[in-house]
C-alpha cells in the first residue's frame, strides 16, 4: 500500500474536520454538511482510482 494515499486521505480528513467545526460554530450547518459530503466524494474518487489500478495490475498478472 502506498503511504502517500494514507497521508492524502488523512490530510483531507483533518482539513474537513477543521472546516466543519468552523462552519458549525458560525451557524452555517448546511455548508458544513456540504463540505463533508464533498470531501467524502473526493476521497472516494481517489480510492476508486487506486482500486482500478489494482484491478488492471491483476489483469496483467494473470493475462486476462
């Protein structure tokens, strides 16, 4: 597993947590929720790309 992937996901999580706290304390709960959902989509896109690369590597390994 690539360590950079873990750091990217952790960085997004920390950034979103800080933004979420700031937005909730300023009374913008809807924007905090949308920020969280957007970050979830970004992380899922990163993970799906890595899973796709894994499947391509497995296909090449078994000559499928």
